[in-house]
C-alpha cells in the first residue's frame, strides 16, 4: 500500500478546507484573530520555521477547542511538504467561500 502524497489535489483541497473550518470555529469568538494568525503562519512559512508554525497551529486549535488534523504530522517530512501543507492550510484559513452569505440572505427573506 502506498502512502498518500500531500501533492494530490484532493489532499490539498482537504487541507484547505480544514483551514476554512478553523476560521469558522473562530467566528463566535474573535474572527479578527484569524488574520493575525494567518500573517504569523505566513511569516513562519517564509522563514521555514516548522516549530513555530506548529506551535501557532496548536495554540489556534486549542483556543478553538477543536482536534488537530493528523496531516500536520507531515510538515516534518520535508521542506516541500511543509510549504504545501502550510500554504494550503493558510489559504483556507483566510478563504471566503462565495455564495455562503447569499444563501443565508435568501433564507431570511
């Protein structure tokens, strides 16, 4: 059995979704914190600092009281995996899904 690679587009999409789900977990608490977290994660990616990146991820999930996805274990495999996972997750963290607000507005009418 071969190990699933992070470069698979489905895996990348799933990682991005997890970032989005964490953003949604902050909605009730303080959504403004998400932008600060995303900027710090991007700085950690730019500096290739896995330890600090993981520390921020752990703190973020603890604050949201959510379980940490298992794919984060792979950031220690290689620099390439760290960048792929980190960028996909951070992109999801700051993502805006079009049409989400439109559906809520229509339901209210």
